[in-house]
C-alpha cells in the first residue's frame, strides 16, 4: 500500500472532510500502487515546461542543493515532502526552495509588484492569491523541521521545449519570497493527518 501523503496533496488534505477531493485522497492513501507521472513527457505544456525549467533553475543555486530531496515528518511519518531544491549540510536539510513556474504576463502583473512590498504585506497577498502554494510550503516546513524557506516564482517565456532546455535563467527572471512557519496552517495539517496516521499504524 502507498500509506503516505506528499506535499502535492496539501490542498486535498485541507479540503472539507466530506469533499470528493478528501475522499479521493483517502482512496489514494490505501491504494496498492502509486501512479507515477513523467512530467518531461507530459502533453500539458505548463507541466512539461515546469519540469524542464527546474533543471535550468538549479544552475542558479550554490553547491550543496539537491533536487527532489525527501523529508519525512517526525510526528506523522505518513507525511513525506519532496523538496524541489534542498540545501543539505552534514546530512541535514538547512534550507530549501519551492519553485513555481508562471507565465510571463502573469508574472509581471502578479509577482513583480510584490517584490518591493514589506515582508508582512507579501505574505498577506500570497496567502490570499497563492493560497495553495503557501500551504504546500507549510507542509514542507512541517516535514523538514525548518522555520522558513523560499517560495520562488519563475517566469515562463515560452512553451517550446528546445528553447527551455537551453534557457539561461537570470536573476530578474524569478522572485523569491521567504515563507515562515504558520503554526495555524501546520496545526490544521497535523489535525487532518491524524486519520491517515491512524490508518497506517493500524495496518503496520
């Protein structure tokens, strides 16, 4: 059985317990096999482009960052997060970047204006307009045990694979927002995870 939830499940986990999404998550949790997707071969432009640009974004980071690094929650081992880019020192996660790709026009309209706002105002906007992304980072902070991490928005200029594989990402192409632990959201995640942990413990 799968018996684990990833940070990509955060939205369904936090949805109402009687919703279809939450029910689907329960069925997925006890399924015999987990479905795996090859994002690089996806017919969806946004998904495929995001996977390609992750490779290019890694070149902007210092040594010591690892892609898709796994972190498991100590309190609830049914929660496991894949960190897009985790900085690891002496075997411990010390920081991470969660990368989101966003088309250039939306990046200019929605992300660029946030860059110059005070951090408190940035968070208020992110919690409202990018709630799912914000909550996903909270899931990842819970699993990693960190107090903060970066939510990064990278502009997408083209959906042409050949162009994206060769793209040189410059500093002005992305914006980082420092996200700190939100104990209210984390408490909600843990409350919802209790059922899943009970199922896992009863099976094991």
